[in-house]
C-alpha cells in the first residue's frame, strides 16, 4: 500500500458482531434479492465528449463537485429560454 491509499481494515470486536448462522438467517439470505449498480432510469444520460473554453470549465469547477450537472442545468435553462435548435 502506498501513501495515497487508505486502509480498508476495520477495528471491531468480533463479540459485537451478530451470529448470522442461526435463527433463520440462512433462509433470509437465500430469499434476498441483490440489486447492484444504479437503479434503472427511463431516460438515462448519454456520455459524450464536448470541447469547452477553459474559462467556462474553470467557472463550473470552482463550484466544487457536481460541475458537470451544473453545466447540464445551464444548457437546459438556455434551451428553455431560446427553444429547441
């Protein structure tokens, strides 16, 4: 492990962990449905490549996380004001 990685080891007392081998747990685990990944959406976003001016990118990135979503919202607002192309 190098200096950029965080340890995933957890310090815990095994006596605090519940015993999942009895009291119907195996049956509950067998019946459980597993959902992996993001839930499906009716109209998923499309991945694309777009070239923007550095000052535009800097402006949106200065707002922190979610800068791509804010660009999407700004474009939607523009479409709302100017109509479809």
